[in-house]
């Protein structure tokens, strides 16, 4: 009964998030939008930022529903994201891709923590959110990491904006490298693995792959989805890095996020073909809606004045990770593919 009594308070804010997510989904169908590599999640947070900052205090009554979307619906969306993956597709790419992605995710998170916290003196959660978005799958990884790190809304929004910016640059740069410096790798497949292991967003990998050839595009997408699968273990690492802070928390018990375990469980069900095929498309569409609502809620809860207070340091960290993904990613890809005889 207490839950039922809360529905009238939750509904208006949740409906606004749903409307903004729907507008974002419709907007990516506009001519030229997909070529920009901007997915519906990115547009949802932009729409939320616009409405939230124009509405100001007038939106205070919508806060319960916005918080519901930003927290609980987000976790459900991350769980359903596992429907996009199968272990079989990942195995078809070979062991080199798995080794590369594990090294890229782990090293990017550690570099983000070292540069962001030790050098740039960013708040720990802000540095690790930018690291998660750069290392794994862009805005979706930032959103999944936010509750693990107990990050504030403005830190999460800054991280999303940073990874979208530098992911877009990577999306534009990789096809240029593929066309003008093909000697970087011995095959299109090898170059695709490099792109999939270093470009930030799934949508950006798809856009970059379309500017290459089919072999590179397929390898890039599967490599990228393998990085998405690494979201669950990465959340465990983030929990340790986030807790290993000023309060001497090194001895804390390891916290395993329940939604990360559920994410792996859904992926396993998908891999074992235990989910009816007729359910997949509707569930994936539902997942898109839930994540879109969470991103819209994040935008609604963020004030641009809070973002300005962060200064240039998040951008500096994003730029540093962009360079690391490009140069360090080339070195890791070249070394591992040579080791596995794929160069």
C-alpha cells in the first residue's frame, strides 16, 4: 500500500523522462544524425539538460519520478543490455580480442585513476566515471558506474559529456587512419579489433565501421560488444578503486553490485538460447527506453552552473585518455595480435 500511494508522485517525473527519451529516439532517425555517431542516449541527456535548466525550480514536483528513472530504471536497463551479447559471437573473434579488451579496459581505468586523482586532483568518483566511459561503452558505462561510486549528478553529467566529445573525435579519426595508414595493421580484421577496443560508444563504433570495409566493421562491433561484456567485472574494479580512498577503506568487504551479476546472467541466458526469439526485439526496445529515461533523468537533475564549477580538469582527463586509447591501444593491439600470430 505505501508503494501504491507513491505512484501519483512518481508518475509525472517518469512520464517526462519517457517523453524526452522518445523524442531522442525519433531524433536519431533524422537525416544526417546517424553519421554524427550520436545515439539516442546522448540526445536524451541533452534534451534533459535543456528542459531541466529552462524549467529550474518549477520542476521540483517531478523529482520523485526523475530519481526513480535515474536510479532504479537505470539498473534494470543495464541488466537488459546483456540481451545484446552472446558468448558465441565473442569466441568467434578469437582469444586475441579477449586479451586485448581486458588489457584495454583494465589499463584505461587505472590510467584514469592515476591521472585524474593523483595529477589533476579531480574527485575520485569523477575521474573513475570518465575512465569507465572511456574504457567500456561510453555513456551507458558512466551511468552503470554512477551508483557503484555513489557519484553526484553533476559529476555523472560531466563524465557523459566528456566521453561523448572524445568518442566523437575517435569515431572521425579511425576511418582516416584506416584509409591513409593501412600499414598500421596487417588486415582489416586486425584494424577492426583495434577500433572496437578503443572507440568509446557503441554507436560511434558502428558509424566508424561503416566508413571502413565490412571485415573491419564486423570485427570492430564484436570487439566492442566484448568490452560491453566486461562491464560487470569492471564495476568490481571500480568499487575497489572508489573505496580505496582517504578513509583507509582498503580493508572493506568487496561489494558486488547485484545488477552487474544479473547483467552476466542475462547474457548467459541469451548465449544458451533460453530466451524466445520473439521476445528479443521487444525486450531490446524496452531496454532502449529504460536507458533513455535514465539519461533524460540525469540531464533533468543536472544544473549547468554545477558543470562550470568543475573547470577544465575533466576535459584534460578525457583528452589524456583519448591519447592513451589511441597510442597505448595501438601498442597493445599490435603486441597481442603479434603474439597470437594475427599480425
